[in-house]
C-alpha cells in the first residue's frame, strides 16, 4: 500500500495530477478540495494516497489532507458509491459540509451533487452516520489555492473538469459561461461554478 507521496508537481488537469517522485511519474486522481490547495507547478507537495486495485486497472487517489482520505475511504464502503462518485462528493462539499448534511439528515444538500439521487442520498445518510465519529482531522478542507501557473484555457479546463465530475456538457458550459472568467484560474472557475449550482438547485 502506498501511504503518501512527496514529490514535484509536474502537471494538473482535473481530476488528474502528475507527481515526479524520485524520477518516477505518478498519475494521481484527486478531488477539487485537493486541487484548491495545490502549490504552483514545479513545487513540492505531499499527498496522502489510496491505491485501488482492480482486474483492469490500478488507480491511485491523492488527498491534500488525511481527513479527506479518511472520508474517501468511508464513502467507497457505502453500497453503490464507487471511487468516482466519492471524488464527486468531496469536490462538491467540504468534509465539514458533508458531516453537517449527514448529521442533519439534509438530503437536499446531497442530491445537488451530480450522480446522486434521492435513494443514494438516503443510503449515504444511513450508512455514513455510524462512520462519522471515526473520521478525524481538520474538516475545514476547502481554501483558496496558492499561486498557480497560468494555463492556456482555464475556461475549457473548467468545463472539462465539471464534465469529469458528472455534469452534462451543456450544463457544464453554461455554468462556466455565467462566471466572469477574466483573471481567474480553472480552479477558481470550478469552485465558483459548483457554489452557484448548489445555490440554484
């Protein structure tokens, strides 16, 4: 099991990032809560990791905070929740917001996320309620990202990221189009689009 990686951040394109660890490039999938906190390209970053082994693939998931990884591991134990949906949940809600939704039986906060219907939301509330006490660490995970290297098309990257998170292409395009893009990174656009979607749904 790979517990963590510490290396140079080479590339990032939601939901993937590439780390150079001692000359070996590790491709890692990460939620938006992690992307918001990544340093600039070329700088060193430490990620807590989870390795998922399937017959057809080995997938490595990375998290900026250990609390994120703990929540991810709890989520994928829920019936019907795979790694992709768990990343979507972590991208749309901070750990604190997720905890609050579970504790308050707030199904509406969960069904706003792409890929989660009422039945899945109910299952999450039932199965995660008993697991929440075991999730420790800093639950205030969403913060403004540190300085990032400018990308050629943050709007296009933001749309692609939202599609990867489960939104339909027309909806993703509309969500990003409604946000003034000047001076904003793709991570900024994604965060604002997700916040706007949560308010209107």
